[in-house]
C-alpha cells in the first residue's frame, strides 16, 4: 500500500468522523426524565420546555415508595434517565456511589448560586463538589381548621405555640362531636412522620442523630422520649381517628381536607391541593412548635441531578438551568403555589398578601434535613426502625421498649 | 415421503440417542439459563459485599456469619414457619372436604368444581388487593356484615393488629389456594377403584375405617405432591404480606422472602440477600427431602 492510498483512507476516516456530530445535531435530542409522583409542577416545566426547544424530554412519574429501588436498578443495569428529580435526602446515597455527574463547574457560573435553598444545595454536595441543585422545596408545618377553632372557642389568630397548647386545642376540638377529631397523623407511613414528627424534636433542641450524623441519640436524648409521650397522649386520648393508626400515607394530605380534623402536620405540596381542590376549606398555617415554644421544619423536597452515563449532559444542564431562571420560577412555581427555589424570589406577586404561603415559605428558615447515606434504611423504609419505634411507643404505649429497639436498630444500620 | 439422508453416518441406536438429546435440549437450555446460571451467580454473589451499584468486594463467609446476628432474619424465619404450620392444615382439611364433595360425577358437579377452583386462577397480587378492600374498616364488606349482625361494636382494623392480621391473611390464602389442593386430592380420590369400597362395605367397614384403611393409604402419593407444593409455596410467601400489610403492624408479618427482597432492593445489599437465599434454598431442600422420606411408598 503506497502513501497516497494511506492518506486517502485517513482523510476518508477523518471526513466520516467530522461528519458524525453534524449528523447528530440534525436530530433533536431526546431525553428522559424521572420524577417521584408528588404534587410538584414538573409536568408543566417539561411541557413548556418541549414546546419551546428542539430537544424533547419524556417524563416518567414513579411512585415515591418505589423511586430508590427503581433508580438503583436502572443505574445498576446501566440504563438511567438523563435527568432525575430525586427526593433530596437520597442525594448523598447516589452521589457517594458515583452515580451522578459532577456539575460543580456549571453551578459556579450561576449568578444566583448563593441564593438557592441551602438545605438542598447542602445535600447535593459531596466531598466539596456539587452533584445536584434544588427543583422542589417542601418544608413541613401544621395546618389548622379555622372554622373548628372558632367553634371550639379557640382563637384562630393565636394558634398553639407549645405541645401543651396543642393538646388543649385538640381536646377542645375533639369535644365538638363524635366524628370530629383534634389531630391527624398517618401512623403507618414512615416518611410522613419523618417529615412531620421529627421537627417536634428538633424545635425542642433534641435530635435522634448526633450532630455529625455518625450515631443515634435516641436513648440518650430526653426530648425524644417526651415527644413520643406527646404523640402517645394524642393516641391514648382518642384525639385522632382510629384509622390513623393504619394509614400508610394515602390520607396524609386528604384527611385534613375532609373538614373534621382540627390540625395536621403537612407540607407545601398540600397547600396547592387544598386551595385548588377544596376551596371551602378555611385553614391557616403555623410552624411545628417545640415543647415550650420555638419552631422547626423538615427541609424536604427534590433536587435535580444528571445520572452518570447519560450522553446529554450539556442539554440536560440547559434544561435544569432554565427551570431555575426567573420566569418559570415565578410563572410556574409561585403561580401554582409552590415555593420558588431562589430565596430572593419568595417575595413575588403571587405570594403577596397570602399569609399561609408566607408562613409556609418562612418554615424554610427553620428547615433541617438529616444528611446520611442510610436515610432510606433508617427513616423511609416501611419496615425500618423509625416507623416500628413510633408504632410501639405511640400506639402500644411501650416507650421504653421502643427507645431501646430504636437505638439498637439505628446503631446497627449506621455501623453498616 | 422422503427420509432425510443419514449424512452423519450414525447407527440406529446412535440416531435414537441423538434424537432424544435434541428433544430434551430446549428444556436443558431453559433450566440452564433460568435456573442453573442464576443459582451459581447467587452463590458467587453471596461471598461478596455486592451493592446494587458501586464497588464490589470479596468478603468470604462474612454474609453468612452476619445472618446469626440479624434479629429480623431470625424473626422472619420464625414467622415464616409459624405461618406455614398454621396455613397448611386448613388448606388440607378444607381441600379434602371439597374434593370429597365434588368427587362423584353428578349433574352440574362441574359448576361446583369450577367455583371452588376459580380463586386459584386469580393472581395472588390481585386477590391480595381484593382482600385489602374487603377487610377495610370503612368500605369493606366484612365490617359491614359484622356491624349489621351486631357482632362487633365498631369497625375492626383487621390488618392493623398483629394477631388479626395473621389470621385474615391465612383466611385469604386458604380461599386462594384451597382449590388447587382440592384438584390434586380429587385426582387421588378418583384413582381409587370403587370395588375396594364395596368389598370393605361388605365386610362391615364404616366411613372412618374406609378413610384410614383405603382412602388415605392409596392417596399417599397425591397427598405427598400436594403437601410438598403447599409447603414450598408457604415458605416462599411474599406477595400477600407485601400487599396486605407491608410487613406490618410493628414488622410482625415480614416473611423470609420479604426480608430478602428488602435487603437486596431497598438496602441495596445484594450479596447479603444472596446469602439468605442460599440458606433458604438449603432449608427448603431439607424440608422437601424430609417430606419425601416420610411419605415414601413403602414396599
């Protein structure tokens, strides 16, 4: 083979390779996105993106309880989505396993990077690098039925600020009738109670995990015991419907909407539900109080990340960056009653004059989120130690046994 | 008519053997791909720290030694065997009664056989959901009937209390599977020639003598088959607990397969899940061997 032939072949090869990306550009990029099924505005975001861009996103909605299992299996099988909206507490588990694309360089270029909700940014950080940014902010708080408060002779403008005041209010409302109850909890739903019961402990200065999340403090922190006693009293005195004890979360948000429940722990995702679907429900919002006052909230919601292995990192980031820009933040997020991801946008025309939204948004200031790769095993697993401990303490009244079991199983899981 | 030429130049016996081999080949391939390879894979995984994703590491027998320290594993073993012991007798007693009822070829007997067998055809997942609704405290038919008959003061949370949860799940499984046992036992009953009963009656044997000296001994093989299938099914139970109670209340209904599923796909500990599966396989082989031995045909 002579030199000319070699050069000819080489140039042919070069031509083919240079032509490849050009050919790829002609085809609009197709991306897949996964989100857990909860009342966030993801569908609207994707619809608007698809209408205005060449690249198209196909959204798959996954039941919340199945998300980690399905995502884990997809990643293990080498076929993850291009974009994933992940319950923020799972980010450490996925980032530490090397399953998310490092987006530090992109995040650095965002002019508003510092005003993105801190809890979400914090959970998206692993070994100093960014792996996720916020996409849905969801703090926990308590909703109360103003009509029932008034009927029971309580002042709806001064909602309870301590556990005792909450109990008194529940008792007063319970006395209104056979089918009227002071409170609601979904005691067969582990995640619901991480979201709405943990803040009672935090607001009183206690915690179930040590500050560096390295060990369980259930047995040594007296506040944990008192909080369990508080909920046990609610159950023993019949201040919640009996069915609450076996509710696996199906009625977590809707039980309160029925109008016969005085108070219930909930989150932002429920506000738009109440406002849109139950216009007659006259309700207010207050922060989850500590034993003697104070306030706390579970800084929940979703982060958005790019799973490792996708070919469309650049385009996926273009979508993510757009979702955080001002127009969708106001016109899709705030307009639908969802909290904007950038703190400076919380003051917006849609939230002005709506106390409930302002109180709900301000819950973020007292928001707290456990950062541990074993979060799912500890708190969210339906068969995990968290729910078992709560049920034994609150429904069975065996607080000592529950604390001992909780401490032991938490420690076992955290030690791997 | 053309017979393919004997291109390989084989003798008649060799050709016969080759033909036989070709006939079983699909089955051999199927068993290899869907049973033997996964089994070997499971054994291999059980010696590793094998997360669903991320780094894998060889850990030798560590997964097996951890089994003894796993409180829930022991609890699940205990629960699974208690469940098997409780669910098997009613399935057999009821299956035998039903089989005796539909044994004779009377008019319309096919309708009854079909009715009794129908629940077997429904998927276990579907039937479990059906029972969840029937047992519901607000919309369920059971509470409606009990309340209307004044048998209970208020609606019962059947799946919310450890003792009743187990009982109602057993009830649902008996309803679901008794038809299958009935069919197996029916085949056994119908295989017994009527002459035996007739001559026993001539000798003055009553119902129970006929039952213990003719029916049961001659049904030994059918009972063994039904028992082994039923016990294996009960030890491997998963769907009904996953759907009806999610392992609750207070984690009291987590069967062993449920715990294997949890470890493998919720906690991502595939290696540990594999080790538990291998131990369970050993237990099942031993149990089945024991049943074969007890119910073997005596010379």
